[in-house]
C-alpha cells in the first residue's frame, strides 16, 4: 500500500469520526429539554396540582390502594423511576456490549421516553395515575438512553479529544434546554394572548419537549455507527446476575472504582444543589417564581460557556485538575449562598451564575475522564454503572438537606451542609492516580489528564 493511499484512508477516517461526533452532540441537544422544561420547571407543580385535584377530603390519593399524600406523589414517582432505571441500565448496557448493536437500543429507549413525554399532553383533570406512569417511563428511558449515548464516547473520540468532545455535548444540551425554555416561558406567561388556559399552556410545554426529543434523535441515529462487539470473556448472564457481574468485574479495576466512588459523592452534592436551589430561593430568600425561573434559564445559558471553557482548561491543565478546581468553586459558591440576604434577587442571580459556570464543565469532564478508565469492549456496561452513580444513587444529598432542615429549621444550615459532599469528593478524587488507572484499564494514557 502506497503512502498516498494511507493518507487518504486517514483523512477519510478523520472525516467519518468528525461526522459521528457532530451526530453524537445532537442527542444531548435532543434529550436535555426533558430535564430542563419537564423535570426542572413544569411537571412537578402541575402533576402535584392534578394529584391534589384527585385527592380525597384528607388530601390523599390511593394508587393501587396505597394512601399517599398528594403533595408527595411527584417525588414518589421520581423515586420509582430511579428504581426502574437501576434494574434496567446494567441489563441494557451488557446487552449492548455483547451484541455491538447500541444504536437500535438507543433508538428504542429514546423514542419510548419521547413518546411518554409527548403523552403528558393528556395529563389533566384527575389523571394523576397517567401522569405518574408517563413520568416513570420517561425518566427511566432517559437514564437507559444516556448509558448507551455515553458509551459511544470512547469509540468516536481518541483519548486526546474526549474532554473537548464531551464538553461540546454538554454545551449542546444546555443550549437546547435554554432555547426551548425561552419558548415555553413565552407561551406560559402570555397564554391568554394565544387564547389558551394556563393548564393547556403547561400541557403544550410538556408535550413539546417530547416532540423535540424524538425529532432531533434522528440525527445521532443517522450518523452514529455500531461496531463489532468484542468477544465476551465468559458466558452471557442475565437479570440481577448481570449487575453482580458488573460490580465483580469493576472490583478487578480498583482505581476505576475509586474514581466512580469520588464521582458518586461529589455528583450527589451537585444534583442536590440543582434540585434544592429553588426551594432555598423561595422558602429562605422569599423570591418569586418568575425570579426562580429566570435563574434556571441563566444557569442553562452560562452552563454552555462553562462546559466549553472548562474543556479548554482541561487541555492545558488536565481533566483531573480542572475537576478538582471546579469542586473548590462549588464549595465557595455554597458558602456564598449561605450568606445571601433575603429578598435580594440580584445576589441570587450572582449565585446562579456561579452554579452555571461550574455545572456543565464539572459534569462534562467527569464523563470524559471516566471514559478513559473503561476497559475496551465494556463501554456500555461500565457506563451503566456510571449512569447509576449519576441518576440512581443521588439520594444522600437530599436526605442530608432534609434532615438538617428538620433539626435546625434553617434552609441556610441545610444548604451549607452540602459542602461535605464536595470536600469528601475532592479528597477522594485527589487520591486517584489517574494515569495509572487508565493504563490498568488497558487504554493509552493522554499527555494531559
């Protein structure tokens, strides 16, 4: 083979890789609107209102004959979706690795979630059970699809490109979330001008997220390629045995497991800040709903810049050091939040800006760093464990937040208690010899990591 042919093949391979990367970004663009518009803004209050409409005189609903407070129904549904995700993610991940057919599984999970989200248009009256079922299906489908989506990263980006590629994916997601949220807020605040009731406006906002998710998923499905599966080292296992097998296999990679433990802890803090910031703003600082929604939009916009900016920092200083820096920034942001004066939206916006700037980058770089620690051929299986850390294990933070408030009666004490997750996460991550962990996983070690 002559040199010209080799160069042509290399150029073609690079072009194909770039095409796949651009397609990969668009799944973040497709599904992130669900997290932003549906979970963060609209569904919780609306489903709670529907459940209260269906409640008895004592304020209880009775799904399957079990008495539940209507105000707790949304939280219980989210918990149920997490349980379903924990069961499904390792099974789907292992099936993808064994078969090499990630794309059909990604399509099935994405379109099941998109259809469930679009179905929220029919959530009205006293149909709280319909809303709960659709929420559980959509949330679990998103988690499963993210396992498959993340597992493509080691295949479409060489080690030196992964920080930048992962960061761009997060940036695409936050940009889409911001764009759709702006449209939804316009519709919601001006629904009378469009001849719509407030409830109809919310249902359109919910359904539009599902339509957006389904439409833009076509792009990654067109551009991503399936690879031939690496031969399995042993017989295929199913059910709960697969989860146990994944954990046993990870025990043979203790440094990978050490990173995952650090990520589990500091990500628990991140997820709790995201979910409880609006409670802190409304209950402790006395801010209006419009102020809180504007702050959510600000976080989305600045997270795009944060993800891209921290991706550039990682190229110079390495992903590990950049993540450690972001954990320091999280700690300082929470400390500043503790001292925020009540009834001062300007300072709350400053706090939201700080969260936005570190949010996207810390998550994007954690994903790209973990991709280096995954043994070849086990991407989907290992990313199922990563996704479980991201979505399935983030319960300690809310528990600590709630218990602290219960004991002290102060949301300021509750918010500052979350610093412990960033301090412990920093200490654990700092102890992980990342270069050796990458080599132990059987992967090439990048110059900057």
